[in-house]
């Protein structure tokens, strides 16, 4: 996310100030809550930025969870690039529209987009209409396919990096655009290469424990 394999104890940055949100557990599908042990069930402590939907669901389900799906990798690359200069919440609210406009972010389909598609996307008020970002997404789809052929998959390639500067530099060398260190850092956080949930966040603990039993790579 605009927060996209660092050590779990990496220091927080200024944008992840430790002002955690307390929220109760969502009700189960059955409508029945489990009986809590003790006087009351403890609240879940989340990262400070997860204050409302769609940020809450994104934080609890996706952000920082190790990813190994090439289509989703490409989706996050495009969305992180689209976020530049904007808020991640804005991008999430437009995510469904982006998926429709970019054909579910299938790299092979996006790589075949032409100038007519650029015109179509520039007229689509449901997405972020920035010509440079749209054209970069199409060019990145082509670079993504080439890289996938070289390494077998983007997954095999990207999990070989744990440093944002190194990954940013290599992606640029391979023809990717809108992949500066800040965007790449957000991408690595979103797809779980880095676990940058704040200390005390319940997801940080869950993901750290998961990596001790099943390595992310």
C-alpha cells in the first residue's frame, strides 16, 4: 500500500506514527459471537492508518500478507503508480473501476492496449485519469511479461529483493516506469515482502508468527 523481505523489527517511518486504533472484532457469519474467556474479549489493536473502510478491510486481509500471484503483483504495481501524489484510500475506492477498465489487470491484455485504449481510459471518470500513469501501466505490462519469461514468473523475480532501492533500480533498468524508491517501498509493504505493521498491531504478530512456521519466500 501506499504505506505494497525486511526484518520484522524494521523501524517505523514518520507516516506510520504509533497512534493505534482500537476496534472490536467483526461479527461472524453465523451472527453468534464466541464466548469470551474472562471479563471481556480484548480489542484488536491495528495500525494507526486503518481507521475506516475500505482501509480497515484492506489492512486486515491484504496489506503485508505474502503474495505469490503474478496477476495481483501487476495490479499492485499499477495501483501503487496510480497513487503517486494521492491517498491510498482514494485508490482503494476506485479499485473495482480500475479492475474493469484494465481488464482485471491481466498483463498480457494490458500489454496489447493501443492509443484507442488510452483515449478510452482518459474519458473514464471512475478511475484516475492521468495520461503519464496510464501509458506507464501499459509499458509496464510489456516489461512485466518480458521479465516473467526470463525468471519463470514475476514472483520468482521479486522475492529475490529485500531492499527498495535495489528493486527500484533494477525495475527501471528493465523499462518500468513509476517505480521510484517510495512507490517500490509501498509495493513491497503491500505484497508482504516487508512486514511494516506497527508494533502492537495484531497483524504484525500474526504475520511474524506465520513466517516462523512457513517462510514467505
